[in-house]
C-alpha cells in the first residue's frame, strides 16, 4: 500500500489539498480501500482478470 497513487495518497503527500471522488464510479473517495474493496467499476476489472487467469492457467 502507499505506492498506488490514489487521490488519498496524493493528499497525504501534500501534492493535492483534498481527496477527490473516485473517477471510475463517482461513488466513493479515491482511496486504496475503495479501489480494492468497494469500487463497482474496479470490481469488473478484477472479475475480468480472474476470468483471464482461469483461461491461461487451465
Ligand atoms: Zn469507484
């Protein structure tokens, strides 16, 4: 964690002054937790990657 430059990480590093809303779904703050746990758009990517991995490693 901390290496993914979310809006939350940029704010912690004083690069931006506030944490913005997720640019993918617009339903939560742009944070590590949101991307990996709650973002519905990112979840589609994870599901797609899971399907791709299953096809590759049969
Ligand atoms: Zn989101």
